[in-house]
C-alpha cells in the first residue's frame, strides 16, 4: 500500500524527484531544413523582403483561412499596424486585463482610451458578458487575445460587435493554426495579429504577421509597414519601416510546413493532460471555449488555493524540484502594471477581479510536440505528488 505523500517526500525536502533530469519546458530552435532555407537566402544575396516573405504570406493566409496576410518585423509591430489601420486617436477600446502587455500598450501608443474588462477564469479568455456591460457610446472596438493559443468565444464577440457597430482585432500571437467552428481564426474579425518570437509555436527569432479579410485594410497595412510607399520613392502617406526580411521569411515558410503536425501533437498532449489533471483535487485545467481547437502554445492550470497549505509560487518550486519546469503567464494583471497607472485612474480605479485572482493562481506546465507520452504521465504524477503533499 502506498503511503500518503507528505512534504518530507518532496524533492525540495530531500525526497526522490519524479524526473532525474528536467523535462524540456518548450521545443525551440531550427531544424536542418530551416537552416537550409535561411542559407539559400544568404547565398542568393537577396536579403530584403522578397519572394520568401511573399510565399510565407500566401501560405499563412491559406492555412489560417484569411484572405490577406502581411509579414512585419514582430508581433508588437503587427498590433501597431492593425490598430493604426482600424482605429483613431481618442477611440475607446475594450481590452482584457489578463493578457500580454502589447495588446493594450499598442492601443495606448495609438492614442486610444483603454477600458479593461474581465475574463472567464475557466478558459482565461475575454468575457463577452463583461464586454457588453462596459460598452459606452464612445466605444469603437474590442481588442481580444486568443490567450495561450485558445480561441475566445468568437461568435459572442462578433455578435456584440455587430450589435454596436464595433471593430474587432484579435491578438493571435500565441494561436497559430487555432480554429473556431472548423475554420482558422483568420476567418474572423477585422484583423488578426501574430508573433513569430523564438518561443512561439512557429518561431523565427523575431517576426510578425497581420491577416485580414478586408482588401482596404490590407492595403493600408501594406503602406504603413513600408513608409507609405506605392512606387519607388513615391510615398502616398506616412508610414514606418516594419518590414520582415527574406531570411526570416524563409525560416517561417520552412517551419510552416511542419506546423500542422506539430500542432496536432500539442493537441494530443493536451488531451492526455486533461484526463489526468481532472483527477487531481485542487488543480484546475484550462477548459477551452466550445467548438474550438486550441493551438496550445501554453498549458495553463490554476490552483484552488483554499485547498492547499502553500502559495502558488511554493507549489511551483516543489514542481521544479520534481523535474517539471513551470512558468507564470502572467505574474500581474495589466491593471497592476505601472505603465497603466494613469489608465486605471482614468477608469475610476476599476480593476477586473478575475485578472487579480489569476495572477496569484496560474502556472504553466510543459507542452510541445517533442513531449513523449511517458513524460506527460510523469508531469501529471509530479503535479499529483505536490498537490497531495500540500493539500489541507
């Protein structure tokens, strides 16, 4: 008969860890095919944005069910381009308080008024009911994040947008190849923005993409990303130098060829996690919105802290001791970031409660295409071991 674990059996207290060597938290780096694609561009001497970026755009649009795709320097630039094409300074925009800073900071950079809203704590996505409550006559748009690679309730958000004549921009930085009702998320909204930062599911080091189904918006973004240039040294409008280069485009194009298979493996890992974590009292797994196929950039759990004698950070420390690396995305609600102090003040000090609670409870465990079934089982064994040790 197995004895009930206690804190003394944890590796952090001198016990035997579940893993002798740490499980890799993520799978990053370049394959031989990726390196060969980059070398081809280097050898050609054509380093600027050219045929590789164009091919990457075409194939990415096709795989995300978008009509147009435009490469750019990084995911933050992608947001800035989408916001500038669709919004005006002074526009009021509803944005989740639980997301990466760029979703909101680029709204501020555009001169918009940010109104933070709540998220659904079961799936971490923007709460449509709270969005509806916060709409005023000045509201012009909703900025949503498909956080952790899990799509928001797009149907609900689009219905609100139609009702109130609002723009919708989806920050899809973590959601490459995610789907909603069987379609790629690029099929929805006024624009979707993506990041190809090194740790993303499709990582090129840096890089970004904006997709849209509006030809006019696509033209505006194309001008904005390259000095408003319509012909050599002919500039129709003011713009930026936010172009991708063909080395990055070649790497992105190469990685796109394997992304669907890698995403399928991430989904298989998530399914295994679901079943095992459901059996661990006090640890709650993510519950994706109905009719979605997440990309599973991150697998984020949360603790019912009233059931444990430890904090989230102590729980993580014990898991790391068992050979399971963890991360916290994110340690603060955006309303607690100094950069948004004036925004919160302008909103009367309002702070969506869900983001504050999640900042104390969430933790991410390894999920990527290279995890074996044995490693997945071991990660869940370690979570159960730590949970049993600290459970009240």
